[in-house]
């Protein structure tokens, strides 16, 4: 008999769509052990449409719906205890986002939730972050997506404040971030951290995960601000083709990684953080964690 409980999560981001399959092993008198069995990533950049024209194009709507149907078939084959589908900034911004939610329901039966930036940050924090927090220490959690950045201040093991900003890697690539957006982010970080003393950063998002892996870092290890600047300088000297063929970046990562790094570096600088811890855990992991918690609360005894 197979051990463990299976869960699945669909994360519809601004730069890509992801389907995560996770098995949870429950140990006697111990914490549950999460095994990431498979992660399928579809590089469908919904943010390009959402941030330039405000509407997801007919062509991308069709690709999106085909992807969802493919994901649904894989979920049926996997047979999880439960699953959830969430969409973030691109769908929040698109005028036809709610229409797409309805089309997803009609074509696949999937209930797609368009979540707020605050919900997104809370879900990411719910998984794999707490083990890196030390009491009497302060942290800034920086989650950079294609369309938005979620910042959370944590002190004494507790979340103090959180805010979502319309600054993301795809939005920057498309030239849709005004200087005033940066000023608002700078002032918020300044106001939220000035009384906290020394701060460490925690980073989530595909780009910081990639940077950490380029340094050979394991899950939960730190990367310094200086090191990030160094690798970005190296990436910047290459054209898009060489970033893909020489550095091994995915095509849809190669053109946004510099922009994402600018967000991480600015946030770290403004908060006074010299290092960033990279748990390599994202929204889909947080969704699975919440699904497991919900399952346990409904199956006590």
C-alpha cells in the first residue's frame, strides 16, 4: 500500500503557469514531510497582455484553456486528496480575468481563485518559511513575481505588516513601472524597518531560486547582495541567446531575470539587508501546505 497523502496545486502567474504534485508523509510524533513529486511549468506569459493592453488576447486565452485542461487531466491521473487553482497579478489586472474564470469552470470544472497580493504573500509564508526564522531577529520577506512584489516584515517570529506593490519582472520588461511606484516601495520599507535594527531578507520567486542554484546553494542557504550583483553583471554581458545556451536560463527567464534582480537588490538595500535566505518555496508549495492543514482539521480523530 502506498504511503502518504497526495495534493496538487495550480499556480497561474504572470510569467508562467505551474502544476505541482506533492506527497505528504505523516511521521509518528513528528512533523509532516512534504515530497515534491512533480512540477510542470508552462511558459505562458499572461502578464504581457495584462500589463500592456489590459486584456488577455484571444490566442493566449485559448492556450491558457488548453493548458488548464491538460493540467486537469494530469490531476485526474494523479488522484490527489484535494487540489486548488489560484491566479495572481496578470489575472487580477486583466479586464477579462473574471470571464476566463467562468470559462475555466465551464470547460474543466476547476474553480479558479484570483487571489489578492496579501493572500499570495500569506500562502507563501505558510510553507517552509518559519523554520528559517529566529526569535529576536527581524526579516523582510520579498516575493517577486511577474506582475507584483509582495513584501512582509517579520519580527520576533511574528508577521508585523505586509503590502503588495505593482512592480514585477514582466511589468518592468514591458516598461510599465513608473518611478513613483519605486518611491512608494522605498518609503514603505523605510517606515516599516527603521525601528527594527539589523534585518535579514528572505526571498521567494523563480528568479531568486535560479540565482541561488547558479551559486550551487541548497534550499534555505543565503546569497549575499554582493554575489547577486556579481552574477547579474555576468548575465548582463550576454545577449538573450547566450543567456539561454551558455548560462542555461529558460527562454522566459532569460529576459526577466535582470529586472527581477533589480527588485530584490533595491528591497535589500533599502531594508539594510546584506544577505537573502532562499527557501526555494513558492506559491504552489504554500497552497499544498494549506490544503494539507485543511485536510487535517477536517479529519481529526
